[in-house]
C-alpha cells in the first residue's frame, strides 16, 4: 500500500504541489487506518517532503528555461542592454554639450 501511495504522489507535478501539511495529513491518515506504523509514516513524510522540494525546484528550473527561450524568441532587449544604451546616450549628450 505504501509503495502505491509513493508511486502516485511521486509522479509528475503532483509531488511538487503537495504541501507539508497535506503530506503529514496523508501519513497520519494511513497510520490511523493501520496501513503503516508511525515510524513508516515519519519516513514517508520525510521522503515525500524531500521529493516535493526537489520536484518544485526542478519545475522552477524548467519554467525559467522555457521563459528564457520565449524571451529570446521575442528578441527583446535585456535590461543590461537598455542600461548600457542609456549610459551611452548620456555620454553623447555630455560630449555634444561641450562642443
């Protein structure tokens, strides 16, 4: 039973969406129903919290990578590029004012 629960929760984004409270509630519920011991419940909570955090971080990295690809395809100027142009304009204004 525990393996089935782990497999269900560890698939896809589901584990990333689990909160600590939901994980603890699930483990408590399984322990109360006699499906696992308290020690197994604690081990499950620890494993699911670790997996949830890893999945959340992986999902974040994937989202950031996809956003970066979209921004590059849009051919938008980066903030650093705009800042460099502003600086260059200011320098040109100063040079023109001195002439």
